[in-house]
C-alpha cells in the first residue's frame, strides 16, 4: 500500500516541494525514513507513532518505509511529522483524501498527544506556493496560519491537532480558511517602545550625525569615553528612521520566520529591527552559517539597525566578514551542498572607546593605556572595514550643566519628519531603479546626482590630497554630502554641505 503526501522544506529563504512517499508492506515491524533526513526528521518516527496512537488511530505493525523526494537534498526539521502521519493513515485506509492530497501541501510538528506545534519558515513555504497551479492549498499548525496567509494566491487552513485535521479531510468537521490582510496588520503596527531622542541630554553634534545617517541610510561609528551616551544614541537611532514599507515588512518577517524567531500570534513585523549581538558572538552567529546555514544577526537586522557595542572586542574574523554584507547588502554562505543567500540590508552603528581603558583624550580622567595597547586595540578595525563606515563621530563626556538642564531636546518624531522628507526626495530621484537611498548609489548615479559648486569641489580636492583618501572614501563623502543637501532641499552640493560631510570622515580609528 502506497500513499503520497506533498510537503515542503526550506533552504535559505526559499521553499521547495518534498514528496512524502509512504509504503506499508508485509514483514517484520520496522519504520525507516530515507531521503537524506537529519536527526530531527529521523526522530519523527517516535513522535508520529505516539501521536497516532494517542489520537485514537491504529498504528500498523508492519514494515513502513518513508521516502522524502528528491532524495539528494538534505531534509531538516520536524515539519515532516504531519505529512508522514497522514501518509500512514492514507496507506492503511484510515483516511481517504487522494484528491485533496494532490493539490495540498502539509507541514507541521506533532507532539506525542497529537497536537500540532508551530514550525519555522511558514511564510517562506507559502511564498514558494504562490503562483503554483498544481498546489494551491497549504495546511499547517493553527499557530502559523495567519503568517502563511499573508501570501496572496494560496488557500490556507490551520489545525490544532491531527484528529481535528483528519475529521476535516474526511468532511466531518469544518475548518474555516484563514485570510489575512497584510495591509491592515501593517497599518495597525505598534509604535516605538518608549525610546525617544529627547531623553538624551547634550550631544547636539552626535544627534545631527544620526539624523544625517538616518536620512541617507549611512553606516556610522560612535567613539567616546564610557558613560558619554553612545549606547543611548544607538538604541534611539531606529526611532528616527522612516517607517518600514509593506514590502520591507514582509521581507523582514520572512527572515524571522525562517529563523524561527516569530513569537506566538505575531504574523507580520511592522517595526524596524534593532539587533545588538554580544562581542563574544561567533562568526556564524553574526554573519550566518552552521551545518544547515541559518540567518545571522546581519540578516535579522535587515531594514533596521545592527548595533555593535565595543566593536574592537569582536573576533577579527567576525569584523572582516562584515565587509561583504556592508558592500553587497546580502550574505552568501557556501557549503558543499550548495550556496545560500540571505538579505543583509542593515545600517551599522558601531560604538567603541578611544582606547582599552576608555579615557584617551578625556579632559577629566587620565588615560592609563600605553601607546602600544591603544594601537593594538584600534588596529582590530582594518582599513577596508573602516572605509565602509560613512560617518565617524566623537561623543565627548556630557557636562553637568547639560545633564541637569530641564530643557527638553528635539523629539524623535520631529527629527523623523525631516528624515522622511529627505528620503522622499531620494525616492523621487531613484524612481525606476533598485537604489533606495543615497548610501546605496552606484558610481554612475554619483556622477549624475552629486553635482558640486566650485567651492565645494575645491574643498573636496584639497581634502583628498591632504587626508590621502581612498576612492571609496571619496565616494562615501559625496554620498553623505548629497544627504546633507537633501535635508536642506538643495539641488547643488555647496561648500557648507561638503565641509560638514568632511567633518564626519576620519581617516582611521586612531
């Protein structure tokens, strides 16, 4: 007796169809799963056996062979529990649903009592089914149904347990199709969680730099002694960024779905992510990887902020691996079995002290570090990595008068409106291209849109010679200057915009 059930696996950000073929034949009792299953898939034998028995179904004491086709691609995760269980029921005539099976994809993890547990990658699977004329229905755990229903063009049904699902497939129970309007959820997205730029006393120059970075999508670094407010500034940076678009929101949600980080009842992420990995994190955790490549912090921060506090304390291989995603806005992980690409379009905010003790150049507390220790500390940030950070600012110690002042600074909402206006200018400028903001301009776009007046050109020429700037530094200065001009709604980059852009440029971390 043979039964075939359609399922789906996730590789990277994409889903691919897996045919679960269940054969039950005479012979000594055995239960084998073939088709390159990982440990989690192999262990589904015990989960399926217990779930069927505890749900009141008969489990055949014969030879059961399950093939996961295509057999040359590694299968991982517990999402094959449900299709394997349904295949056994169909092969033993406890369920007759051949017509439904032919057009439906099943995925779900079974608990020992038959309950369906949530799975990872439901949105990616649903997206892979969109436009598929042969497979137009997706049945999965109820906890993932709203997430999968974000995709148009497929019918989604959610079940709480296998008994309920079997009754639905037999026609003895009604399960309503799950319909989700992503635009409605997106418009109802929650506001920022209490953080505001007005909380920060002083640091006017740093706040201005953050506004420029937000307006143009630039990466930035914050250098200053402990307690100067670097972390507070970074945490509030996302509050002045423009709201996510619906397309960006869906992409972020898809990444978190693949990573299994969506919380219960959360179908769509509507706020820009803020990720702050610890400096002891491995390269696989930050960049992505593992035996079965998973998205790392750079991908989880897509369309949001990646905050690297005490950046020189990160492992050298982690810092050097940042160079590709900062340039290409995606991460490519190569394995023997193939290559996986994840989005990594984030804004980097790096914070660190000017020396190991943190007080180099501080007017109040004396630095105790040797020059060798300072150089060794800062040399962890290589020239190529430093070049990829557009804006570098010093965050000095806050004076008592600024801390005790009752005068509130500008709120995030006010700054955000200026940022949104500048981004609107850029969207109009780059309409019809893949470029979304000034930081991502290509060389031809630089030549077209970064026009300098005579004084600004002379100033940039002098700075290029005196500071020994690289070609990449030259281009990034132009991009920052273009953003500063956009904030003032100017078509031509003048000497004031160029002077401010040059202030944000440090040749090295020293």
